[in-house]
C-alpha cells in the first residue's frame, strides 16, 4: 500500500525544496505556482505542481526559470 502524502500545505506561493532525481539530480529551492493537478488515470492518481522562482543552480543546469509537472512526492516545505 502506498504512503499517503500530506499535500494540505502545498498552496500557490508556498516556498519549497524540490528533491529531483534522474537527469537533473539535486535539491532546488522554488515556489509553488498554482494549484495541485491530478494527471493520473482513473483510480491511480498522480499529483503534480508547477514551480516558479527556481534557484540559480536549476536555472544554470536547465536554462529554465520554472519546472512544470513536478510530482508532489518530490517536495518539502521550506521556511522563507
């Protein structure tokens, strides 16, 4: 059984740390841009958000000032 993720704090404008895996591996500071979206199939939810105000390490690595379709599983609350 999958562990339920607490998404109650994940609101537009909330500062977060994204724990990225794969091609762009690392921890990156950002801000949630908009509301959580479910892009899963019926019966198998997959919650994602868009991020803005990405930190300089992300921008330098990707050339992008945002990150689209980031799984809520990859986010931690950040103070400030």
